[in-house]
């Protein structure tokens, strides 16, 4: 926990004396929150934290009055508006707890929280707020991964290089290696993802590829950008199951024309997929990416890890990351992942630059 906290505070958000840090998690992550709190204070930072309890979201949606639904959280609003750094430690009690929430209240609440989401994307894009997203091992995620809790904890620590003597030095090395990939991709105009069930192409001209080296996600290990919104054409099949808002959707196949999803099929979760696509901006892609963390080699039903699997690509419906130059706006950002290790190829301006899960 101490090595994890030090990595988050020193490397991920590079916290300095006098800066204000906002930490958000659940009560399950108390051991890690405690160490982050201790280490950040020791560095001279000002720390506020927001800890949710089991069942909190369901109680809110069951019992909240219109006034409560329309209320913007004061601390979260202040943090998104003016704090220097934000650490979000995911530690869920139950991954399916939000499945039966009141749909009208959920939609209304999403609208209330949208300005905070927009402020978050704006400030993380312009660099005025440093942030990182990480994971604390809980039984819910371990069960989704079909692993014992102890094994799942080891899986997280290994993915974050916490078993290294100097995790920060390892992540700095990752950053240097990925920079060569980013430098190559930033010279290209059109990319194409291909495997047995996928053939999709898109323009990245004028967009910026980002080297995700563990500073904004821990773990990380990916390079990503936003496609030119109306340039995406073809069919893409996502071989890994995806969980969004407590709903599992699997074997997703999307057909895209002029950037818009015109046909969507899923073996599981079809109705939910169709519902999400009706949200403004959700029928266009906001991100295209390539996973490069070869310490992660199994899907666990957790996008934070699955999208980083070395030898995969992913695409996200909805909100673009502004720092990549994307213009798509939406209340959602849903990453969907597919394996490229068996016959997968990536072409850049017609040239094969990646095959069977590795850059050539």
C-alpha cells in the first residue's frame, strides 16, 4: 500500500507542497486511502477525500427528492473547478448494483452532473488539473475476474509494476518506449484495424496521439487518440465482454458509416446497447487506442485493465479526450476491446505497422 500510494502521489499526479488533492473512493479502499492521505500530507499538500458506502447510489436513486436529484455535490464541484490534483480509487462493493436504478432519475441526474464532467475533461485536457484513476482489489472485481481475492490483488500489483524495486523508474521506461510509437503514429493520416471479424478504418489527420504511461491511469500501457468524427467506416467486433453502468454486454459488433453507428448487435445486452446509443454523441467514436501492457494478459471484466492488455485495440463510444483534438461530446465514454494476437493487423496509410499483437 505504501509503494502504491507513493507511486500515485509522486509519479501519477506529481503532487507538490501547497497543492490541493481530491481523493474519491469507497470505504473498502481505506488502507490505500490512508496511505495516500499520509504521504500527500507529508509532502505538504492539502487533502480532501470523499468516501462512499455500500448501497449509497441505490439509496439515493430510491429515496431522493427532485431537489436532491438536482443538487450538485459541493465538494466535487469545487474539486473539479479548482483543485490541483484528483485521485480516483475504484473499489466497488457490487458491480451490478446500478442495474435496476430508476431510469428517469438516472437520466435527470446525468444531466445535472454533465457540467462537472465537462469541467473535468476540460481541466485534464489543458493540464490545470492532474488526475489519475486506479484500482483497489475488492471481492466484486475478483469475482468478475473469476479469481480469488488474493490472486486478484497480485494481478493488480503486477500490472502496476509494484513488485519492482522502483515502480516509478519502470513506468518512466514504459513512457520512453511508447514515445517512439506515438512519434510514428503522429506522422500518419489513416489507420485501419483488421482481424477475422473486424475491418474498420478512420482518419487521424490533425489529431494527436497520446502516450499513456501511467500518469493518468494506473496501471496504463496504451497509446490513444480521437478519430476524425465522420471518417470512421467499416465493421468492428469486440471480442472481450464490456461492463458499463453495471450492465455486461458481450460479442458487440458495430457497423459504422460516415462516423455513425448504423447497426449494433450484441450476443448479450442488446437492449442496453441500443439504449446507450440513443444518448447524445454515443453513436460516434471518441477514442481509438492500442493496448501495450504485456503484464496484463487476461480479461477480468474491468476496462481499466482490459483496455491495456498487450496485443489488443479498443475504441470508445462517446466523449473524446480533448487533448487528442477530438470534438465528439457525450455524457458517456464506453471503451470496447478486441484481441489482435491471432491474425490482427494495423495499417497506417496502407502500410502494415503492427501484426499479431505487436508493433513491427
